[in-house]
């Protein structure tokens, strides 16, 4: 085995394991986390709070809309943990919490 292959393989596994874990979130466990950490801006059903949108001078997309739902789980996880635009990163969440919130957001998809 080449001398660089083993460290490279270990690094690849270390980087992808959290992403693989994110795919198995529990929506029921994600709802209380969403209610505590997200609903104050995004609304109880993902509709976005009008007062918060005005204050931030942004337009919230419903979290169930096609544009949001088209994002991959890793993309949604990154938005949650790093923020985007005027949205700040959500702090105090474990990898499991993030996966669970992503799973809950998937339940908001418009039919």
C-alpha cells in the first residue's frame, strides 16, 4: 500500500461519516429541536414569521417549498450549522440534532 493511501483513506472516512449519519435523522425527535431553535424565525410550520422577515429585511421561503426541499441533506445541514445570508449558524446542536431537524424539515414538504 502506498504511504499516502492509508492516511488519505482515514481522512476520507472521517470526513464522510458525519454526512452518512445525517441521512438517518428522526423527524419526531427533530420537531422539539426545531420548535426550540428554528420556529422563532421560520414559524411553527416552516412558513416564516412575517415580523422577523421585516426586521431582517428578507423574504422567508416556506421550508416545504420545492426550492428548499430540493436541497440535499448535507446542504441543509450546512445551512443549519454555518448559516447563510442573514441567517446565523444555529449553535448548541449535536450532529444527531442536526440530522433530526433535517428529517423534520422534510416532513414540511408541500404536497
